[in-house]
């Protein structure tokens, strides 16, 4: 994979601020030519950009809660770790309200699941389904629920903040 150049980082950050700008507008913001932006953007899209999307105001479009569920997994004796990961991946990929599941470590947990819910009842149904579907592999979980109602966030979720990183 190619090594990123300074212009690539600048372009990535400009796209994180506002990805619907044209290559011409991006070129003007970066002080380079439009063909340079088109060429660098194409390379970034092929190798470094997962996709383009909007970030809605979740609380204003019907989601009341975001759940951060921390999981501790333990494969049963004789189970291959890849099998556990594949089973978990298959189940989570069928859950449209789940926006991230990532392995990691800390506070005694090894996986985090981030999911959006219209209300507490929907969250409770999701949690029961998760516990039932993954009971063989999950030995514990704890959830932190955050309120998505307008006006509650100290700093709303957005990637544009990364553009100010030095």
C-alpha cells in the first residue's frame, strides 16, 4: 500500500469536514489543482476511505439512545477463536441498529458494541436477542446508555474535529 503524503492527509481531513464538496472546491481549499485532488482522492478511496455517509442528528430523527455495550467473550472448550468471531460477525451484521463492534481490551472487557435505539423497549429487546444469540460465547456484558435527545450532548459526534488535530 502506498504511503500517504501530506496532501493526502489534508485531503482526508477536508473530506471529513464536508465530503460532498466537489474536487474543484477541495482543490481551492487545499491550494492545489483539481486534477491533483481527483487523482489523490481516487487513490484514497481505493485504499483508505471506508465510505461516505452523513452524520444525522440522531435525536431528531427518532433515536433516543445510543448504547455502548462492553462484552467479555470466552469460547467454550475446543472452540476455534475464528469460529467465535465469525459467528459474532454474522449475527451483528444482521443488526441494522449496530454501527460498530470492535475487539479491544480494558476494564476487563474484550469487545465493545455501539448501537442506536428508538427507545428503551427497543434496546431491551435488542439486548435479549444479543444475549440469546451469543450465549455460548459471551460470559458477561455491561451497557452504558446515552441520551440522544437534542441539547443533551456536550460535544456532538462528528469527524470534522479530527481536521484540527496537529
